[in-house]
C-alpha cells in the first residue's frame, strides 16, 4: 500500500502541475470526498472535485512540492509534504489519503501550516 500511496501522490503532483481535467478526475473515485481543511465541507464527487480544483488552481511553475509517505494503515496513507511558492508563504502539509482497490482516492483530507521562516 505504501507504493500505491506514493504513486497516487506523484500523479496528484502531475495533475497539480497540468491542471488537466482528465488527470485530476483520474485521481478520484466517482463518490470521492475532498476536504480542503479537516472540518470544512468537502468537495463531493469526482466532477465537483475537478470543478473546484480548476476554480482554485495554482499555475504551473509557481510552486515546488516534495513529500514523504509517513505510513499506511489498511487503505489509508499518511503523507507529509512541503510546498514552496515562488511569490508566497511556504507550507508544510499533512495529507490523509484513502484509496479503493482500484487505486482511486475515496477520501482526501489536508492540513496545511505556513512555515514561519517563509513569512515575509
């Protein structure tokens, strides 16, 4: 499962860089839920996730991302990530990713914290 989570994150990063609707949609199950914050109302369903993603997209070349898979428990992976923005505050992230048997994400939750050394 660790390899499946790492592969999924690499595909996520590719979709993040392309903002291509098919690449985004291929990441998620039809009934997936995407929490942009742990207690926020999620984006629900593949089509809604793609639409919301594209409305809130970040342009290619404006960020860099690296990650490590912290662990897995059954069908859930825990990923620590760091994003560096060219013109903004940098962030450290914790992602909780639940995959189905086909490798599609059924639930994604992200926590993000600004890195103090990158703030102005």
